[in-house]
């Protein structure tokens, strides 16, 4: 009986030893896997683990120094998208209220009144008329051709400023993948450098780290470049429509201004020659 009890105890001890050894092997394998692949997803579920914030930080760090540049580009991209989203609207170009006011003042020949109204407005067409009327008040003998040239020049400047803001998105869309490609090259160099070392045991880990860095930079560059290009295409189409609205509104006001010149006005500008 004692021998049977002792044999059972030995078997339980051996089982605990095997289980402990298996747990230790699993711990070592998990540590190696987490060291080479920081962003680990649950198998089959596709859900991030509970320490997703730490894994994201480890993901950025494992991408190398190029990820810092890509992170800065992503912040700039988001900022530009928000700026374009809130600034490239029809209200920022022309409003019906301003056009009605300008129409009434131009029909009465009240250029100084329209100049005062334009100074208080933020629409692009108001800035065009503000500069045009300011030129007119300082040069009362200017011809209609001179006034029209001033208005067209200012309109082109306003449109160019809006196009310049949108074009930054196209620049980032081109630059971000190239920066990611540079990080990819650095990661591959790091991978092949592992074969020149004398530590054969660490070669697989170094190789995996280099490949991981290369792929992370490639993905980072594309994740920034693709949305930037999509945003550029969207805002470019919107900007073309807004530019047409600005040209139409400016042309309408210039026609009214030219008509008041020809018919004469109650102000001191009736002597202006065509």
C-alpha cells in the first residue's frame, strides 16, 4: 500500500514538472513573439488585446526614426483636411446677402458705402471689390479697363491662395510614400546586416525586426499618401466650383459698376471716362 501511494505521488510530481516546463516554454515563445511583432492580434477574432495603447506605441517605436517623420506628415495632413473642410465653402466665396447689398449700392452709385460694407465682410468677392473700390477712390480718373484689370488680378490672387492650400495635400500624397520607401530600405539594410554578425543565435530575431521595420514604414507611407490624395481630389473638385462662383459674382458686380459709369452716378465719379 505504501509503495502504491509513493508511486502515485511520484507520478503527480512528474506531471507538475511537465506542466511547469510546458508553461515555461510557452512563456519564452510568447516573449520572443512579442519582441519581434509588437502589434499582436488575437487569433481568429481579429481584436486587439487589452494593452492596445502600449502595442500601438511599440508599433511606432519598432518602425524606426522614419516613423517620426511619417507621424508629423499625418498630423499636417489632418490639419490641412480640417482647414480645407471649413474654409472651402460657398459662404467663404460669396453670399446672397452681400450680392444683394452690393447690387443696390452700385445701382445708386454709392461706391464709398459699398467699400465700407466690403471691409466688414470676409467673402472672397468682398475682398475683390474692396481692393477694386479702394483703387477707384484713390484714382477717380481710372478707366473701366483699369478697374476691371484690378478686379481680375485680385480674383486670380484669391483663387491662387485657395489652390495653394489644396496643393499641399497633393505634395504630401507624393512625399509620404517616398518617405515610407526610404524607411523600407533602411529596414531591409538592417535585415541583411544581421547575416554579417557573429551571433548566429540572434540572426532570426534581427532579421525579423528589420523586415518588420521595412513593412511598417511601407504601410505608414501608404496610409498617409492614399487619404491625402483622396482629400486632394475631393477638394480640387470643390475648389473648381467655388472658383467659378467667384468669377461669376465678380463679373456681375463689374457689369453693374460699368453701367453706373456710363449712366452717371450721384457721386463725384460721373466724370470718369471709358
